[in-house]
C-alpha cells in the first residue's frame, strides 16, 4: 500500500483510536500519529518505522507485525494478547511531531495521566524524550526508568523508533524496549 503526498496530507489533524485490551500490562506511548498512521489507522505504521521490528528484537513479540498497512485482526489480537497497548501523548496526526505546540503536548499529557489512571497498566513506556519533557514540564528528564513513576505505573522514557531518529538502530531500540517489558512481566529476564 502506498500513498501520494496529497493523499497523506488529507489525513492531517485526524486521530487514531488507542490500541488497548483488557489485560494491559505494558502501554507504549508515541508522541502523536503520523499521517501514515492516520491513513492506515495503525500505530507506528510507516514502513520505515522501527517500532515493531524493535519489539521483535526485544522478545516482546515473537513474530513480525506487518507495517505500512492497516493492522490485521490476527495481528491486533496477538498484540493485545501479549498485554501490550499503544496510545499517544497528542492525538492530532501531523507530518512531523515538531508541528505540535507545547500546549498540545501539555494538554495531551493531562489526558494521558487520566488514561493511565483508568487503564492501570503495570508499565508506561513513552517513546520520545523531548515530547515527554515538554508534556510534563520536566526539562532535565533522561532516558530510562523514571523514579517518580506515572499515575501508579512504573515509567520508562525510551528512544523514538522513527527513522528520523537516525542514531538509533533496531537493535539499540530493542535493547531499550526490553527493560520495561521485563518490568511489566511481558518477557522473562
């Protein structure tokens, strides 16, 4: 599946439903949906995004999940059955996260707090340190587990899996993503 630039731009401002199930253990939080994500209604769907390959490297998922297209029912059930979920700090789809205002990130952070209080994951893993710092007013936050936790859950800040984050590899992302998955009981030590 491919899209023209015009087709993708038509999805600017759209939203994508959260991907969560009843046995949520590890909640991944993206910055906001990309236009490709909005077009396919599938989180981290852009073909060059390394989210799903990194999950496989980390042992969080044991088989590939197809990227670039709408997530199949089989993949959705598999993902949710692993106790995994996905949401975003900001809900508005953009071509680049830099298009979001600080206020949008802050407002989204408040919504995320309520979402975590109601969904009660064991671990929250936010992929994007700059967005985290802005959304929660913690300018000196660093990567890794955050000692303060998040609304009753343990909290990790992880590298963003976007291909624009060029200094990360699928392997380095997988290594970073494994620690919160262990803490959530999704994978063994």
